[in-house]
C-alpha cells in the first residue's frame, strides 16, 4: 500500500492487487460474536512513516485515523511471578529497573546509548537506502565493527545488564521481526531506541481501521484496487516483466511491477527459472525462513484490567525454548506468549464488560514434523490453562468465540513459504546486500517490498522498503 501511494504520487497509473478478500494482506480483521480481532501487526512505532504517505497528497493522517500513544508499551510477566512495565518516559523505565534490579540502572542507560548509536547508522542512514551493490555494504563495515555488530542481540544486552529477567525483556526485539535473539546481529537492537524515540502507538479502531484509512487515501488519489485475486505468474520478455497473470485467467500488462509477496514464493512459483541466473538460484536455495506462529483469538465474558495492551508472558525456559522453535523438529513442550488486549485502549473491540484478545506463540515453521490438525487444539488448551493458572484467573470458564491460526494457515492464506510468520529470517547473512534486493536481481522492472526484502519485517521496515523503491524509481517517468 505504501509503495502504491508513493508511485501514484510520482504520476504512475497504479493498480493494487490483494489475494485476500479484504485489503491489507496479513493485516486482516476477524469478527466473531461481537468480538473484533486484528490479525496482523498491532505495534505501531515511527508514526511519521504513515504521516509521510498522507503528506504526499497534501493531507493529514490525523484526519483519517487517530494514533494514540500508550503509557505502558509492554508488560512482562516472568515465570517467578514478578513483572516489569516498560514504556513511558525514561524515568519511568529507570524506576521499574530499580525496583527489579538496582544494579542494572546504569547498565540500562549504557545499553540505550549503544542502541541509539546503532539506530543512527542502521535506521537513520540505511533503512531507506538501496543495498544493490556489495560496495554499499563494504562501506559500512567500519561502522559495523565500531558498533560491535558482530555480537548478537543477546550478547549486547548481557554486556550491560545482569538480571536475567531484564536480559530477557530487552532481547526479545528480534522475535518481533522473526529473528532469534541468540543469532540475530545486534543491528536489530536499534528497535529499542526506535521505540524510545517515537514511543509505541495504537491506531484507534485497530490495524484494520488503519488499512481502511490507507484504502480511502488510495481511492481518493486514483489508485485502482482489486481484492480476492491471486497472481499465478509474471510474464517476462528478456530481463523485463511484461504482465501479471491471475489464477482466473485474467492478466494486467505492466511497465513496472512491485511485489509484496514472500520473495521465495515469488521466485519459486511466479517467475520462470530460465530467467534466473545460477548464482541467484543458489542464493535463493540458501535462504532461511523465520519461525512460524500459532495465533489464538478469543473474547472473554469478563474484563482483565491487569492485562496491559501489549503483554509478554515468558515461560521458565528462554534460550532452550528459542533454540527448539528455530531449529527443532517438533513442537516444544512449553511456550512463551505475546498477548494483545486492544480493549485496554479501545473498548469497541468487544461487547460491554468483555475483552478481546489474541495470543501469539512462536512455534517451528512447517519444516518441522508437526501435525497441526491434532497439535493445534492441544496447544490451544495448554495456553488457556497456563494463562488461567497465572495472569488470567478462570480463563477456561470465561473464554468465548475462540479460534486459531497455525503455520498451515499462513502458508494457505498468505502463500508464506514454510508457513513462516515473517518471511526471510533476519540473520546477518540475510540482511542488507545479502537479503533479496528491492530491485529484482533477475528482472529490471520488478521491485520488491515487504518483510522479505530490505530492510526487513516489522511495520517500520516494510514502510521503509517502499521508500527504497521510491528512490529506485525516481527517474522512470
């Protein structure tokens, strides 16, 4: 959507095609018995990236959708019964750290400063820059060395913090974009400062309302929209794409194509391998997908006011669990969870006196040998029981209208290879120049945006990928 708007602002005639019946890709909306659930991204940071899209057409985002800043960004619940509220002003965070671990107050300040320095390079300078030349990467090597980016996120956090609970709380950021904190380069620690710089917001009405606002802007600006249409192939002639074909037999001729699908699906299923070089096919085969997601949606007959808008419920195991999620061949016996309770900020998501939730559990993707038809219901019951024993008393009796999605659904509904939750995993060897390029390596007029392209997953990342394409197409008209 961001790429469509940016290209339209340049004067291109634009048609946006979405496989889902409702616009938004993974940012779908589910409604059951008066309960509403956002299915896609729920954490909004860097709101200026949305403001820019409306400003392209001389309009204000606030006239279309309200962003509300959250007082508590995340509430962490640990297996020992303790909790940690993260968010608000810097003094609020320091007070919470002092309550849990006074020895870590100074360490947190140093961690935040290190995150700021990484942010100044990784986000401010590079997030919207093309990485098509290896020279662009080489030029940044001195900065990466100086910032210690050979370390993982976990190693960086452990350098500054001693308390194991705080180490866990401040190392989860890669999981929000599909990465393993013990393998992902600490470049991704910039997420911490990004949150501190612009805070964490919620779009009133939900992510679905944000999609509706963008759709309205697109229609007002003359963009054509087609939903419920699946692309079956991309026609090519030499090194150029010439048209997009659909499963129903239709097609659209095009001078320029922007793909937001999983790049592995794009190059494996939509483009003839004959136009792909041998080197590129090797690169494609080496790419690793992110972990999968199990997402449980439900309402409750009562409210749970102690559950923050964004809640992280951490089990007893951390490193071992994450290793099994990313490298195991079966479903782990335990889990850690992210809970989204939008009714904490917007009561319209549920009937009066009720709450709306979704609970996300990172799980292995479809490369693991998991029978989700049988394991899905069992995992649902285990999650409900665990939450009922800890932070949501009597949940088993209060739960209403529940349903869930597994990696099988991600593969079926979103054509996500291996049912991954975030496309290509954000390890160093799959970042920047090593990631799928924003201008296709195989077709000169094919461009890539979204989680699998540079700079990566997460709302700021995918919005910045559209800015990269904006730069790359500056002189095409």
